[in-house]
C-alpha cells in the first residue's frame, strides 16, 4: 500500500495502484464515498 497525496485516495487496479481525487468538499478520504475530513 502506497501513500497518496492529501485529497486523494488509493484505488487498487489489476496491475497498478492509482490515486483518485476525493470529492470536492472533502479534504481527506478513504474512498470516494468515505470522507475523513471536510474542507
């Protein structure tokens, strides 16, 4: 598991793990639907 920059969360791909951006009102998140800290 690698760390993503703030405002992004890790997504497991078949070969590569990617970082995806959190929602517009979210500062940090575990996933697209799970916000840890709002802006």
